[in-house]
C-alpha cells in the first residue's frame, strides 16, 4: 500500500523506497528517545513498520512509523519534523495523516511514548493510560547489542 498526500510544496508518502535513511538516522541519533539506537537497528525497525515520510520537494524533512496488526494495536513511533521546517503545522499534518489512514481505523488501541509533545497528541485523542493498566518491559542495553 503506497499512498501520498500533498499540501503546498510538501508531500507525505508511505513509499519505503523514498525514505532517506541518512536524514532519519541523523535526526534519531540526536533525539532523546533514540540517541543510543544504532543505525542498523534504526534501519531494521523501519523495515518492520508502516512508514510515513514527509518531504519538501524531494528532500525528506520528517518521518513517522507505525507498528501494528491493523486490528488490536498500533504503536506510533519516531515522529519528527526537522527544525528548519517546524512551526508550519507539519507535525500536526503528519500525525493526522497517520491516525486517519483508512487501513488503521479498525485499530482498538493506539500507543506512543513522548516526553514533550503531549498537547500535540491530545489533539488526536491520545491520553495518559489509567494507572495500573499498562506495564512495560524495558531493556536499555538492547540498543548496544
């Protein structure tokens, strides 16, 4: 399934062949959530995901990916817009595009992790889970293996 959406000079595409791994890896290596992730692990994680590249012309300026079974669960991850293109509503457009994709409308539970973008995600119905509902198993050393 390859889809494209256009807004002015910008395009969002689900075509994995368009992805610029250098841009994605460079951004994620500076992020608070993936700075320990190796380039190999970044590439592997993208290969196992539904991807959304954000482009200005032919240059990639943003990204998001979803891990999903298309029914019960979807996990939104690695969402970003590079600084030189931020402040134009592109992050909102990217998340809106991801969360309204027709193939994902049957998903019962969406999850994501964020330390600083709660208000962005609340616009799309995300909220903190009820205490005691969700658990996690976190292996901080996995990015070094």
